[in-house]
């Protein structure tokens, strides 16, 4: 069994605070750019309100562009305590091997089993942008877990799906061009996911209920769990520092 979701999330990528725009700098921005920045911030705030802590799972082909867009999305949501996790990094922390090395040593089936186990644990995680691109999204058995959150399928060529099953199963399909700047791509993901949630208001409530049910199965009170997140952006970090993070079984 993997460690607790809180301990796992403490090992996520920490987004830098040094990219915050100094207050005095906004005075020098052209009015048009300043308006765009406010509009972007408003979209992010609305998305966080609609998500209600539900996680976002990114699927599609594994490319540097898709990874950068996912990190940029998490950065946009950082003020609402969202974190970025990469499924491949979790596999490597659990086994000491990359998924490719693990497949070469133990076979593809073992990699798929481990990925499925991680996704099962991920059902109870909150406020995570999980990069789960690659073959993991091709396994029908994984979709029970993926549908616990908002599943975003990223494509690179407009009008072309990298995998028909992904496009049919995902909640959102969006096109990110290879030359698109990461921050622009992250904002596009914000816009597209927000639009789906506005069009399907009942879906967010369904995701939240499923996540809370999964927490209760583990004897965790959802309200207390969320309050702990509110009190600290690094909840569970001391446990991880004691060696109870990734790769440690209970």
C-alpha cells in the first residue's frame, strides 16, 4: 500500500514564488496587458471555485510541451493550494527505476499494475494536477480512478486525436501547439476546463462526492482533511521528511 495521500502530495513539485509580479511593476504595464492579467486571474479564481478541491488528471501523449502546460496550469492554481505531480516520477520514487527501466526489467504488465495502484490511491487526493500521460490512459481499468477528477486530454494537432479512446473518455479535450509558450498553454487549459464546468455544473458536485466517499472508506473525515489543507500548504511534509513518503509501505 502506498503512503497516505497527504504524505504523497508533500513530495510534489513546489512552484517557485520568485515569479510573482512586484506590486510596483503593475503601474508600468500597458493598460491592455494589465486588463488581460486581471481577466486571467479572474478565470483562475472561477475555476478554483468550480473545482472545489477536485484534482485534474492530464492524459495524452507524453511530450515536453504537455508536461510544461501541466506545470503551468498547476502554477496558475498555486494560490488555491494546487500542486503538480508526475505519475512517472511517482513510479521512480517507489521503485528506484523509471517506467522504461522497470518495463525492461520486469515487463510491461508490472508497470501497468503499479500505475493502476497509484491511480487508485489518487482517488482520495485533493488539489493535485497529475500528469498521467502515456499508456496509463489507454487502460480501461484506470478510468474508474481517472473519472474521480477532471480528466483533460491534450492533443498537439488541431483536429487530430492522439488516441480515439482518450478523446471519447476525457472530460475535456484541448489542443496545445508545440510552439505555444507554457504560461499561455496553462491559461488555455484553465479556460477550457472552466468552460466544461460551467456547461456541466452537476459534474463538480459528483466529483466531490466521490472523493469524499473514498476518504471515508479510509476512516478520514473529508471536512477535517480539507481544513488541514487550509491551515498549511505543506500539510504532511514532516511525515515525508521522516522517511514516510513515496516508496514506504504501511
